[in-house]
C-alpha cells in the first residue's frame, strides 16, 4: 500500500497503512482492551480511563473539555 503524506501543524508526517498477512478474522470481543458483552444494536465504543479499556454502550455522557 502507498504511504499517505499528511501535514500536522507546521511539520510533515507520514501515515503508514499496514495489513495482516494471510486471511484472518478478528472480532472486537477478542481484543483484551475492549468490553463488548452483551451485544446490542446501536452500541458505540467509549474509552474508560478508569479501566483503560473501551466499553460498548448505548449511552453517551457529554463531557466539557477545553482543547
């Protein structure tokens, strides 16, 4: 795959896309940092800073941050 050049601020950066060798199937439930049980239609993944994992949820809680 071709490298994709992007600019971040005033510096150049290179985004490298990689792929897995061979035919492999991976489910989100197989990842050690993702909690997805039980599955429900419409869920999204939200990062939980307390557990350092992504949790599947139907509820999004707004948080105000200054960037």
